[in-house]
């Protein structure tokens, strides 16, 4: 009871009440409350990781493009694999493997 008796005069002060109300408002009810700030930081962290991933993918694609534009053998290999191109005296056989029922169930 003595503790409460020591605190009670402070709680009657209008400035202390205003300060407490302000702190509660800023922590819970404001547009930039603590919960929102935490979620914003998490979202920022995820976006930064995503940015690193895409920067790495851009580097890979740039290296592949540079290789394709500089090396004729690589360009020919790419054209044969991706666009099924062939030379005049060649024949191309495309083999499509059917998935077994178990494999298609795993992929779904």
C-alpha cells in the first residue's frame, strides 16, 4: 500500500497523465506504431534478399549473353537446343519422355 501511496500523487498530475496517454498512443494506436515498424523491417529485409537474388540472376544472364555473342560454337549449341535448329543435311529427333503416374503425383 505504501508504494501505491507514493505513486498516486504522480498519477494525479495532468502532465504525467498526458505523457502516459501519449506513449500508449504512439506504441499502439499511431499509424507508425511498433507493430507496424516491425512488419516494415521484416518486409524490407525480404525485399533486400529478393534484390540480391535478382542481381545474381542478372549477372548470370549477362555472362551467358556475353558468352553467346562472343563464341560461335556456344551460339550454335544454344540455337540447336532452344530453337531446334539444324543444318541442311541433318535430321532432328525430339524424344519426349512420359512421366509415370508416381512422378506426376509428386510434382502436383
